[in-house]
C-alpha cells in the first residue's frame, strides 16, 4: 500500500492511495493502534486526493529518530567540517513530530540564519512496538518507508555540540509524498536518493552506502528505548550538503528543493524568508 495522512473535521486520518483516489482506512490513532493484519480494511468510500488537506502519515505523538553521518560519503565530507570521524555506533538525535510537513509546504528560513541546508534521507516508519529487537528480527516491526528532507539551520546546529535546535526549525521536516509499506519495497538497501535545488542535482547516492544499516539502527535504539507504532527513523544523508561546498551554498527565499527516494517518490518544497 501507499499511504497518506489527511484531516477531516480537525481529526487526523490515514488512507491508501491508488492514482488520484484515496481509500480511507480510519483515524490515524485507530490505524496505528490496530493489529497489523487489520490495517488495510477500508473505512469508507474512496475520494479524490485533491479533496482533502494532507498531513504527515504518522501520529502527532510520533518520535523522530535521526541518524547523523550515516553514509560513508558524508562521513568523509564531515571530516572537512568538524573533524567528525565515521561513527562506530549510530549517532542518534531527535526531532519533534511538530517539525514535520508535507509536499508543497513552504519552509521558512529563521531570521538569524544565512539560509537553510538540504539533506535527503530514506525514513523508516515503525509498525509494531519493539523492545530489544535483534537485527535479524528488525524488519518485522517496520510498517514501511518514506522520503524525508532533514532541512537544517546550520548556524544553530554548529553553535553548540547539541544539534537539537538546528534540526528542529519550525516546519523544516518535509516527509512523503507517501508511506510505502515494506512489502512493496523488498530491497531498501539499494535505493537511489537524490536532492535537486532549483533543478540542479546536489545529492545523488544509494542506500548501499549506509554506514549502519536499518536493522542495526533499530536494534541499537530499541535495547534502550521501546519503539512504538508510528515512530520514524531517518537513516541519514549522503554527501553533497550545502555547507560542505566551496563556496558554501545555503537555500534562500525563492529557492525550491526536491528530495526523491527511488520507489517512493519526491517531496518538493519552496523556501521562504521569515522575518520577526
């Protein structure tokens, strides 16, 4: 299935997309609390996708676990910036679900930033609770995968050793355009990921280059934090980020960024200024 989130009368819902038609599958809360075998049951008549306001296809209470410096190419790139060695363990930091937005949503540059940076990522959405999950069993708790752009306020990120503020600018986490269930993406360890800014390819890599594979990340997190249905794991970005370029290139008011993950689709967002 290919899933989207949407709002009806102020309540969050989820549906399965086929072409321009959406088959409702119930409320977001009901979907993620249901047993996995009950999640594909229609909960009403299909409707046109243009008839609803889309939202991220995860619960409002979802945790977003991001993994930093998790492509070999980006690890080499990071050395030139902060003398950051390739991590022996997944470098996990958090985002708030409130920072997530969907395709087409304008992303605002905070007033004290020189611009915003791009980071294409493959994201995992958890389908079943998991504690102390072995790597061999990790796939069993995955609902599916989506594309994510970890748009970053670099000044705030670099001012302290803690990345939280720079990674949580308002509305800076585009996700989508759909959540593809894992049965439709059997080999996520070989997917092309790209970023285009104003039509120019700035990142072009493959998930083969991940330092820590998805199963390892799930196992690493879950022996300490129980993963819950709807949680998101963003698996890291490859080389090509704007801050590592000479000269540095950060997105400005009027720019457009498009991230794409093979088999999932693209998420396109305009960049706008935000003044006090």
